[in-house]
């Protein structure tokens, strides 16, 4: 996702679900000029498409032979990944009972058949706008603007929930604190703007090397990054920490006053076990990683310690 602005309607994927070919064609013809449309002909296809492709909005027929629209909507609203996709019902039969049923399963709106093209387009736009704005604000709240990484707000809001989940699963979580070496000297040599670019480059290298969906790379402070690795043990954490140190060194970002004239990082890591009640606290875990980082600095930088 572009982190600087809200994406345009033309990039929004609208899913049209209807068992009648003529209805699908009509809706698609109306909407195709402004949005990117995909069509499916059954409730079950709609659910599997949504889980896989996460469309921005769903136009949903009420009556279909396999799974009806109400059940499709309820299924989408029950799953965390699909619950925020707005659903607009498109139907010819709408008494008060069905209307209420639509709201109860989590519909955002409904449009009557035969559809008025202008009303349909406007309703779709309104709900897309709400969704895109909410997504954008959430993204801004939880990300650092310079690097695009997660920020401290994400750390305090989301990570404790993740750690609780790890504890319930009786597993472990690895934490790595990363700090760029001699970064003050980098700024002094090349200027603050180049320093910002360096931060972006290092952030990208860290992200490229942390690939599991539940892992998080957080900009913790100025040139400090915190990496949270749920369900990883001590050996795994150590391996990742060393990989990060190597990856930054291998990138050979010039730094006249750095180790071997390159930008390098130091890393300190710690691992929390679900059974280890004494350390059942994010702050304590970060402190552990931080004191290991101090050791890495003391031992000459450009290395990981745990
Ligand atoms: P060490 O190897 O011991 O970590 O030395 P260091 O110079 O990296 O450590 P120090 O904490 O003294 O310096 C951190 C520097 O990071 C100081 C500050 O100017 C710079 N910095 C912090 N945030 C930013 C930022 O957003 N942009 C830029 N360009 N520099 C930043
Ligand atoms: Mg139908
Ligand atoms: Mg620092
Ligand atoms: Mg530093």
C-alpha cells in the first residue's frame, strides 16, 4: 500500500456477486468505468474470493441457489481479515423483515433492483471513501512516516496482544533491538537529509529480511529499531539477529567514519518463554535486548549479542 496517500477509486477492487448473468453484466457495465470490477456467480465463490483477494467492497445479491447473500455477509463479518469489507446488498425483494436482516448481518447499505446507475455509483463511492479513509488513518496511526515501518503506537497497542496470544500457545517470542553504529558521525559527515535516506535504506534492509506475516519491525527511536518475532526460540532469534547485521554490512552503504567505511548496525536480542512468569512483561523484555545491545556496542559494534 502507498503510505503517502489514499488510493484512487480506479485502483479499488469491487466484487459483484450475482447468480444471474444479466445482473452481473449490468452492474459491471455501470461500475467498470470508475472501479476495477470482478464478478462471481455464487455465494461460495464470493467467500473464497474475499478471503483470497480482499476486495475493497462487495455488491451482494440476496437470493442465490447455493449460499444466500445474508449468510455470505455474516461469514465475511465473522472473520477478522474480511470483516471491514463493506457489503452492499443489491436486491429486488426488500420487505422490512429482509431489510432488518441485512443490517443484522452487518450490511453497510442496500440498492434496489432495477438499479439506478447513478445511485449505485454514488453508494459505492460513499462506502469506498469511508473504508479508504479509515484504512489510511489506521495506517498513519501505526506507521512511522519516514521509514514506513511500524511506530511506537503499534508497539504499545498491538504487541501486548500478540504476546498474550504467544503465552496462550505456550510458545516463545524473540526480540531484537537494533541500533545504527556511529550514526551521529554519519549525520555530521553527510548532513541530516542524507541521514534520513540512510535510515530509510536500513529500514528497508531490515524489512526485507523479516518476512513472516506476524513479525514486526518497529522504529523504536531515532536510529533504533525493534524487531518482534513471535513463536521463535533463542536459536532462531540469534540467527535472525546475525542475518540483519550481515545484511546491513553487505549493503555497503558508504560511511567515511564507519567500520570499514560502511554503515553497520549492532543488535541485542532476548527471548521470552511463556513459562517464564518473571519476564512476563514487554518492557522487561526490551530492557534485556537493550542491555545485550550495549554489550554488542562495547565489544566493537557490527555484531549481534544475546
Ligand atoms: P553508536 O554507535 O554508539 O550508536 O553511536 P551513534 O552516533 O549512532 O549514537 P548516538 O545515539 O550518539 O546518535 C544517534 C544519532 O541519530 C543522533 C541523531 O542526530 C540521529 N538521529 C536520530 N533520529 C534521526 C532522524 O530521524 N534523522 C536523522 N538524519 N538523524 C537522526
Ligand atoms: Mg439471485
Ligand atoms: Mg541510538
Ligand atoms: Mg547509534
